[in-house]
C-alpha cells in the first residue's frame, strides 16, 4: 500500500483525468469487494454463533425434560408409598381417639 501511495505522490502531477478516474474506479471496485467479503464473513460468524447457541439450548431442553421425567417418576413413587401409609395412619389416629 505504501508503494502505491509513494508512486502516486511522485507521479500525481502527471496524471490526467482519465487516469484518475481509472484509479478511482479500480479502488472503488476493490473497496466494494472487500466490504462484501467482510459482510459475508460477519454473516458466517453470526450463523455459526446462532447455530451453536440453538444446539446448546436444545441440549439444555432435552436435559431438563429428562430431569422433569425423573422427578415425575419419583413423585409417583412417593405418592404410592404415601398412600400405603395414609390409611394406616388414619386408622391409628382413629383408634387412639376412641
């Protein structure tokens, strides 16, 4: 880049309008290409980030659903045990209160 600037600064007085327009056209084209490449890179990074985040959240949902299922099973077991003891406890209290 420095070479281009030095070359242009030495020969700038010898450039005509056509040369300057040609240089501008070339530079503007290069700038647009670089900007498009940067946008594509940015979009690719964003896509990767969003895809990874979505997968992590999906994994978390699966883990939570599994834990919820285990909790439900545990609750059923506790309720089954509890129902075995509740009538007996009720009968004991009934006998004691007489």
